[in-house]
């Protein structure tokens, strides 16, 4: 699309297109998908976007051949890491992971109740990022539909119409997490302070208030200050451990 053409230098555009055609020709589906994931991790880095979370464009000096070199290096690293995991664990002893795609607020219908001993997640940071926009370039290159993400993204700046709406979204997340935990299970969340309508929402205070109503009990929490690069007052990022309420 014309909007995407402006994001890459001509030689980079041609090189990325060539790589993608080579990936699509790989016959083994698992290998093809792994290479597509590696490719998607480089698309923004090789574009004129300043960063994943910024719409600002900047000129980058990307020489011919660099796109292919970066792809080869990252694919090789992935293969080495997977090989190390197989060697350490033994392929026959570890069942393959099962991956589902869906809305966390519908988690019980996807995986069933009391399914897990541990839920480990980094929820979206309310009003801080628009993940739909952040991944638009990757989705376009890979030909993936953005409809579900555009319609159901949680915590996006474009869709939140106030702190009450953010509370409803977080309560929905917590309720589903509680429902899929086993009685002795634990849930660990990484969550940063939100910014809704120009007002800072302290994430740990929000979780303390919402968790009991969602069926979760706070076990422990740790917080660290993070700089706000927009010049606002620093915000905090939190690691919070929950168990099912008794």
C-alpha cells in the first residue's frame, strides 16, 4: 500500500520483499512460520519509524544487504536457542506448547475453568500504547487481518473514554484469570501506571481495589519507577502476585 511504501528506502523495500518471497517458498509449515516471525521482528527496525511506539519518521542509513544479514543472524540465533532447549529438556519428555489466539476476557471459553497452576502475563498499559498501530506495519507485510485487534484491543488510547472504562477492562481480565486458575494456582502480572484522559492511574492501587471483586487475593507486589520520556512525572511499573480468593 502507498502508505507503507513511504516507510522504507527503495533498496530496503526490494530486499524485504525478496526475503518474504523466499520465506513463502519454504515447504515445512513450522519452519515457514518461524521465519515469518523473525522477519516481522525486523520490519520496524528496517523502516523509517523512529521506534515501535512512535509515529515519528527519521532517516536511517541502511546499506544494501543489511536486511538479509540481520535476518540471517536472528534466524540463526533462534535455531541455536531452540536447539539448546531441546538438548536441555529432551524433545521426547516435553509436550509441545498449545497456542490459542483470542480475547483474554473470554479465556474460560477458550481453555476451560481451573486449567492452570500459573498465569504469567504483562497486560496492556492503559492509555499508553496503541498496539494495533504499533503492529500495523508487521500485519501489512505478513498479510494478516487486523480486524480483531482493531475491534477488541484492551487499553488503547484511541478507544478508552475514561477511567471507568479502563476499570471495566481490567476487572474483565482479572475475572477470567481467576476463573482459569486452579485452587492452589498463582497469577503474576506486570502492569504499568495508566494515563487516561491526561490523568495518571496508579496500577497497583487499581489492582488492589478490583482484584477482590474478581475473585483474586493479593499475595505480594513490587514496584519500580520508570521515566516518562514525554516529560511527564515518572510513572511506576509493578509486578503483582495473586492467588484465588479463599
